[in-house]
C-alpha cells in the first residue's frame, strides 16, 4: 500500500510530526510548572481528534491521501492553538516562555543538518521543510527579493488564523512562536525579520 505514497507525502508527514513533537514539549513544560495541562490536552483531542504518531503507511487513509494530510495539518495546528491559548489566558504563562521551546526546536533541527554555511535562500527552503504552511498546492509563500546576502518573501494569505480563532486566541501568538523557531534555526550567522506588512527577510551577517 505504501507504493501509493511519494516523497512529498512523507515530507508533509514529517513536518506534522515535528509540530506534534513541539506540542509535546509545550505540554511537558506546563506539567513541570504543575499546570493542569492534561485537561487542555483532552479538550483539544476531543474537539479536533487525537494525533497519529505511527509510520505514515500504517496510519494514512490510502483512499484519500491528500485529504488525510490536509486534515492532519489542521488537527495539529488546532490542538496547538487550543493548548497555547489556554496556557496564556488561564494559567499566566507568557508567550515568550513558550517561544523558548520553539527556539530550541529550531536549534535542534539545524544541529541535525550537515554543513551549516547555508545561503539565505537555502535557509528559506529548509525552514519550510520544517514549518507548516498548508499544502504545496496552496502556494502561500512568494519570493520577493534574492541576493547572496539576503532573501525576502511574502505570504499570499494566512492559513493559521482560523485555528487560533477556533481557540479564541490571537494568531499573532502563532507568528511569534514561528519567528522564534526560525531564529533558533538560522543561528548566529543570519538574522530574520518580519514586518507588520508581512514581508519576511533572512540576512546573512557580514
């Protein structure tokens, strides 16, 4: 049955699993603070479905591969929004504290890569080998400018707001967390910025 699965399906599933790993770390952080996060987790699972953590070929709906992957992306994003929003609104957890979990995840992802002297464009590509931005057919990111020292891109629309609205949270918290992951990933040789107009830029430090 796995013969129907291609590299792009495993690529997407690996990204989903990374976000499941990060959510697990957020829950672990809350547990260490003696926050009753299990209730938040159970609420999220009940609303949006429990995560699939097994091998892709064993858990995917082979009759609807695209739909299953799309649903799994929405599942982890909705559950993350639910847990993070609950921690911030009801348990006095600062978004900057959760950002550190994302920043460390970015550092760990870069540490797994060989080399390390990547161009801004290469970093951009690798960021979205890890970060979720819908399905490839959504074509959310649009490159805006490129040079040896800099790469910039815009997004055509936000796919994440609905998930954070579902949790009665702030989608800006999502972008704060993703910014932290990117900052951890690109390391000390590069800088990352995001304007309120939506332009994102990676610059190589000279």
